[in-house]
């Protein structure tokens, strides 16, 4: 095995580990948010001025003297700090992947831009993590921080798939991959954009504590379209009603508006993904269609169960993880589609060259 192939395999293994770690970071972030631990440490990057959560009586006295408006709650502080520690480790892995990419920058097809883009994204994520605390859970920042976490996870998966493809020789690629070249690209992109938009709506719902705004399903307070609903206030992304957003600041009608938009978004996503599944099935891509349908059905079931059972923590976490799974399935599908198109074009070109050589230099 050449040194280049060995380096690519090392990057692939590191990238796969980073995907798993990013999934843990996303889950820990959701737990921190859902457990109301986002301000468990009122400062950043430490906790009450310490590297860890203050535990001893002396440290607690010092901490509460520094932040008299924020009494120490150790369990919330540890939820926040563990999230930061693991995110920091993920940042180190992404930096290592960027260094590997720079060393392999002359290797044809190596995803250098993607690797460096991930490094930039993780730096921006760190900044949003700081602003989440310093701006006291401002919904705009919380939602963007959530989207950044999902983007990091998704792009790491794309990087891993591209590195795996780079390791394989074109002749070793499975024929099932080539079938994806004919997948409906525009419909897949539309589905991906809608899922991202729905995740943003979910983040906005969570950041504004609007999940509880409609206690029944499929109606909301017994109405299909509640009269007491303030969409203009609920969807106002310029809102600034702080100074502390823990528990939410919007009034009931605004929260109902946010919740209803999230439900409408779910309906739209369901319709488009159902069309995508039908299109994939007709093109004999039944495994891919089944994966999309299963991820969608799971997420819908968890979302409805959350309303009926009033968002218990574990179920709310599962809803966040279900959104991540659905996003990853679509990202994997699109990535494999583009790799399949590239491989198909490459094989077609090789056949043309072989035919031309045969015509130019006939046997005998």
C-alpha cells in the first residue's frame, strides 16, 4: 500500500470517529438545552471562573460572589461543561483532519476545501457557543448554534463518504452505487432544504419554549387553526425582549404561532419526502427509499408522541436525534448520488478511450 493510500485511510478512520463524536456533541447540546442547563455556567469558556464546575464550599462561595444573580447548580453546570469538553475534543479532531488535508492537497480528488471549511465552521461554532451564554440564550443565537451543530455533523459524514470513495479503486466500487446516478437530484435537494428549514423551525420552537404551546394533536387547543395565534410576533427574528431568555419571553399567542408553523413544516416535509420515496422506488433504489421512509416515519412518531406525553426529556432528546438521522440519510443519499455520477462519467470516458485506442491500434 502506498503512503498516500495509507494517509487517506488514516484520515477516513479519523473522520468516521469524528462523525460519532459529533453525534454525541449534538445530543449533549440538545440535553443541555432541554434540561434548561444552557446557563448552568454563566461565563465562557470556564464555569464561574473555574475550569470545572465549583464543587467545594469555598469555591461555591467564590463563584456566587462573582455571579450573585446565578446560584451554583452543579448538575446543570456539569451538563454544560461536559458538552464543552466533548465539543473541544471534536474541534481538535477536525483541526487534525484539516492538517491531513493540507498535506494531501496535491492528491487528485482529495476533499481539501471541505476539510478546511469544517475547521472554519467549528471556529464559528465556538463563537456561537460563547454568545449563547453571554447573550443569555438569545433565541436567534441558540437556533444558529443548533444549525451549526447539525451542519458540522452532516459535513463530517460527507467528508467520510468522500474519503471512503477515494480509497476505493473505480473498479472496486459496487454496482449498486452506479444505480444512484439516476436518482432524482432536484427532488433530493428540495427535500434536504426543507428538512434543514424544519430543523431551524424546531430550533426556534425550542429556543422560544413553544413546544408546550399546543397540548393536543392534530388540533391545537381544540382548533385546526387557532384564533389566538400571533404569527407576526412568533416568527419575528428581530425580537429582542431579554435580557435573560431562560424559560422564554414571548406571550402565549406568539408561541402558538411558532408551534403551528413547525407542524405545517412537518406536513410539508412529509409530503415532499413521500414523493422522493416513490421516485426512488420507481428507479429500483428500494434500499434508499426504505431508509428515507423509515427515518421520516420514526421522526413523525416521536414528534406526535412528544405532544401526547408533554415532552418528557428522553423523548424530546429522541426527537432531536431523529432530526439528525433524517438529515444524515439525505446527506448520504446526495453524496452517494454525486459520487455515482462521477464514477459513471469516469467509466464512460475510459470505455471511449479504450475503443479509440482499439481503433487506432487494431490487433495484428
